[in-house]
């Protein structure tokens, strides 16, 4: 019997956040697979955003700055290992605040 492995079609996932009336910024979890790209869009902010990744296995880096008006894409590098949930932080320079989400904000690798 031959087992066929289903090839994963690479996808792009947008990191989504929303600024509330009270100034709080909520960030939704992102679900992805190895090889997918996650997109951070700083075109809706008056200033850039700073991203922090405690586990560098996810993207091969621990921090990144996205300038105002630009978009950044990072490819998910994490191999199939035990860790499937990766916390990260996003700081909005214009509003001088960190995004809040699923305590902490996470990227889930399927």
C-alpha cells in the first residue's frame, strides 16, 4: 500500500488587528503551516510597527520593524516539532501601545 502525502499549498495570512474606541488594540491569532507567509500591514498606521518573536525558530529572527505605509511578509520556517503555538508581540509606534490578544498574541502552526 502506498501512502500519498498531500502537498500543502502555500498560503498568505494577514495579521489582523482592530483599534477600539478606548484605545486598546486587539489582535487575532494567526493560523499557518510551514512555508506559509504571514503579512503585517502598516499602511493603516500613522507610524510603523515593531514585532517581537521570542522563539526565533518561527521566522529565523526575533524582531522586525515595519515602516509606516509598508507591508512585511515573513515565511514560516518552523519544522514539525512539539511546539505549535508561538507567542509574539506587536508594538504600534503611533499609539505607543502593545496589541492585546489571546494572552499572549499567538501564531498557531498546524
